[in-house]
């Protein structure tokens, strides 16, 4: 048998040259299969086999075991008769391995080779042949050394992560005092990879693996496989080779704006004709992914650069305290870029034991942070203390920044830091949010109510003698309370509720069983829409609850004896953008105190509280309101006109005071600006429908529109006779004109043809630097046409030539883009003959 094997190996070793490598591997595999089969036959047929102990010389015969136990003892190896006894002992068995490994090395040296000391690399070979062979002259030469040399392996990775380099400056992460590779999602980054040989795109493939979390999974977005493509497309995981230098290639890598944030482990997988290899993970090449307020597709996108500078990049701020009449201020060092702060922030997320797959949603992330900044129920960052006794810790008033707190928490492996009060919780929250890339500000509310029973009122209970019932008066009004606003879209809520969200990390009341609060939409709070998540009732009560006095009756019940309005939610303050001045943002939390809109909001909110009958219910609800849009709706560049229909189903006339507000919106539902407000008194005849014409003049909105030209009309009002509240919202957009595409001549594969693209500017202003984009599968690749300016209301036609490459009906699509006008596009069916 040995002679047969040697003859076969001899034949294999004579085959040389790169062109014969595939044949040699097949022959080698056949030889391996033959040897394995013969070994199996010998094992099964043996009734009394001899075994050699691997810890002694291989030729020494060990004790025999029952043949039924074959394969269960890794410390022995099987001999093959007299020929094996004559073989010289092989060196290194004790060092190379034991048991089955040594036995297989005897049966088939190509399956279980010795590893040379100089063959250790930073690449794990997953399917690259069988490695180098022992130098023993009795072993056959299978040519595996040549195969190993032909493998495409990663020698080094350069993420170009210098703080002053292209990646970190373009991603606005150069301020982080860290040498780690820190980038923002939804944006391209560059990297160099050095390979063992030049990369051949025709025969080689390469892709990146990015893994985050304890159990990375492709389906959950925590194991990302980044393919190599020819042309990058936005908002997806892709990489493209943009430069080559001998064995080095430069990749441009895209990530989606919904990517999970956190720390990713990076490896590179390469494949060629000779096998596959995966680079070894190097912690120095870990990728730290953050939210991206500069990316329009990110749900934390903030369009004003001065606000991004303030709410993301400013590492020092002001926190206000005291009373409404005596507002004090103190400087707080957020220090979100300080060395060690980003790892501490990611540690907070990890310690929350939440799924990494949810870390791509800022709504989820702020709820995690809100819970983890305080210590009850989850051993979070700061332990609160309002007792006045701060022994065993630091007095809350001593802290002047977040850095020491976060570093101490991280260094002590999650032991809460003693002590904090509301401004400390808020300051630390601002640091964590800004560090992760979520625009955040610290907010102080003066005369801040604490509602303990979800009544959405601040209740004061008195006995029959008008003496306070202290055991029942759990609600309170703080001189001031500090929390945070975080900016994000809210796709989980109706349109118009994106933008600033209140988030409170001070442990006051639980939310879904955990001490946290928010994100609560400021738009929802302002309008009394407390049924929207998260925790809007609590925040509404903090800023706009009425104080209601209840007197105990003889039968033990309570009656409302007095309502005190305008006692909570005053001078809501935050640091101004770009200066150290105080900015009063009370108007963002509630309508003007005492106005009809404010009273409607209060009464609407209280109907969803635990004392729904606190305010008188309307005596009738016989008026309805709706907004109607004629045809396809208003066009861009023209006045927008809508109809408001009020229907009176009663037999009595009704008088209604109606308030309207028109806001410019992002398509994500985030509020941008209010462009028009109106109030009108309407008399409604009995059993009739009254139509009001509503108009928005072009000059009013032209400077305010953003992409998608989305608008929202909000109506609210009250019926004088019945106190019925009316409210509705209507979202619409200003339609843009289409591009008209007209084929010229017959479309035939391989023959040049043309199309005319026509467009009329709908605006009474010049369109500057207009760019057309044209493409069609089987017609022409994506082509950009720099057209220039188009005059006010001007019509233009341009002709584009191309040669179809595929037959059948094909679609040619075109779009126009410029600063003044977006979302202009057109399509034409082109029937191409073979």
C-alpha cells in the first residue's frame, strides 16, 4: 500500500508550473480520498490493532484497545504492519500535535502538514489549499507552497484615521481626542489595503466584514458585509476601488444613514482562484460609527450649520437655575470630545443590555441614555441625592462638567457616581448625546410642575376648613427643573411631530417600568396631544398644567373650588446659538398663556388624564371641520389655495373662532418654520356647510421651502355656544412640473438616436446652475448635463444622443436639480428594435 501511495505522490510532485495548479489540487484530493478510504477499511477490518503512543517514539507499540473504541482516543495512533516498523522516527510529533492529527499525518501528509515557523501571517486562510509541507525528503512535493504564494492575502489596512486627515475632517470627528477611526453614518470614507500581490478585478474578489455587538447577525444589521462595486450609490453599504498602487488599493466606502451606531470590528475577506483568506481582526482598526446631523437622510439631520456647531460640536454650555425672577447661570463643560469619553458613552449603551440592532434609531437610543444616566433600577451613571447629606460622595453643586463623572463611571466598571441632581443628570445627558452625534441642548423650566397621578394638573387638596391635606398633596412645583431637548425625526408619530424632543434623565416617574422620560415631541406638548408617545403627559404637566384646588366634602368626596392658571412653565431657557446669552424657548412648549389656543391645548390634554372631567365637557359636538384640496393640488411657483369646510349639523346657528397655522416641513415630518398664521370668526347657519377659501401667497413661502416642498396646515378652534373644540391637520405639497421626454427617430440596437427633453420653469425667478441627469438601462449609462441658468417662466429644450444596447421596451428617466427647485423628473418608454 505504501509503495502505491509513494508512486502516486511521485507522479504528483513532477507536475510543475502555475498552469498545472488546479490539476494538482484535484489529484491531491483524489489521493487524500484514496488514503482515507484505505485507512477506514483497515480500521473496520482490524480485530486486534496495534496502537502507538504519540508521547513516545512512533515505532513503539502501545497497548491495544477494543476495535469498537476506534477513533475515540486522541492520544494514540494506529500502526500499519511491518513496513511501518522499519520507518525512521519522525521529528516534531510531540510539538506539532497529538492523537488523530499525528495519525492522519502518517496516512496523508498533504491533509495534515507540518507548519513552518516562517509561515505565520496576519491572515486566516479559510479555503486556500493545505499549506506548506514538511521538509522531510520522504514527503511528496504537492506544490502547495506555490499555491500559498498565489493566495490573495491582506498584509495591512490603513484607515487614514489621523485627526487632521481627510476622513475625520470630512466627517467632523477631528475634535475627538482619540486615535481611533471615528466616522459618521451615511457618508463616504476612504481606506488603503495592502495585499500580498496586485489586485486583479477580473479574477479576484474582496469584501469587508463589519461586526458589532455580542452576537453579530446580518439580518439585524450588526454583521455588515460590504461588497465591492464599480460605482457607489448613496445610502447603502458599498465599496469601490478608487486608486491602485502596485499591491495597494484605495477603497471608497459608503454606509447607509440608518446604520447601527457603535464600535465595529473590521476584517477583509479576499477570494481568488486558489482559495479564500480572511484578515485577522486588529482592535486598532475598529470603526466607531456615529449619528450624522450633516446627512439629509439621517433621522437626526439638522439643516442649519450654526445650530449643528452649537448642539453637536460645542463642548461648553450654560445651565440656568434659581427662580423666574432671579435666574442664575453656570458654565458646564460637556467635554464630549475629551479622551475616553466616547468609549465611556458606548460603555453606557453596552451596560444597558439592550440589543445593538436597535442602536440605529435615535428614538431608541435616547430612551436608553435617559434610563442609564440615572442609577435607580439599572445601576446607571449618577446617583441622585436631594437629602442635603452628601457624605460618601460629591455634592451636586460641586460638579462643573461631565468628563470626570463619565470617566469615573467607566473606570469603576459601572458603579454609580455620587451624587447628582437635575442639572447634573441633564449635563451628562447632553455630553452623551452630542458625543454620539445627536443634536442636544440643556433646558431649564422655571416653576416646573411634578404631576404624580397623570391627571395633567397640579392638584392641591384641602379639608373642610381649607387646611392642606399633606398626606394627599403629592404634586409639587419645583423652583426650576433641568432636562434636555434632542433633535430627530419621529416617523413613529403623525407628521409634524419631528424636531425637538424633550428627554428627562432625572429619576422622577417611571416610563414602562423604568426611570426615564421621553422623547416627547415639543409639537405634541404644545398642542396638548398627550396621547402620543413617549411620556407627553408628564412633560405637558411640567410646563402647562393648571393648579387646581380641591376641597373635601362631608361625604369624603372632593369638589373643585378654584383653578389657578399661568402658574407653571415660565421662562423656559437654553443657551443661545453662537453666544452665551439666554434664549427663551417657552413659545416652543406652549401657546401664549391665556390665549384661546393655549386653553384648547390644556383642555384637550386633560381629557386624556386621570381626571378627565376636570374641565366641563362641551354641551354638544355638532360642528365638524375638514380641509379639501381641489384636483392635483397647488403648484410650485403659484399661490396655494385650499378649502376649509365647516359643517353645522344642529338646528341652531353656531359661532366659531378658528385659528390656522401653515408650517414648512421636512419630508421626515420634522417642523422647519411657520410661514403664516391667521385667526377668523365664522358664523355657521343651522344645518348648513360653510366653505372658507384659504390661500398662501408664493412670496410668503418661496424662501422657506425645503426638499419635497412639504407643508402642513393646522386648524384649531372653539364653538362659542357649546365650548366644543375643533382641531385638524392637513399635509400637502407643492407640485413641481414634469420633464417631457420625446424620442426622435427609430430606436434600434447599435444605432445612434436622440431624445428631446423639455422643461418650463414654473417660478417667477431664475433657476441657477441647473443640472440634468439622464439614464436608462439598455439605453445609456447615467449622464450628467451641466445646463446653466433658466430664466423666470422660461421654456427650454435640450437634445441628448445615445446608442441603445438592448432590445424591447426600455425606460429613459431624467431629473433636474438646482437650489431653487428639486423633485423635477420625467420618464419615457423607448421601444428598441433588435
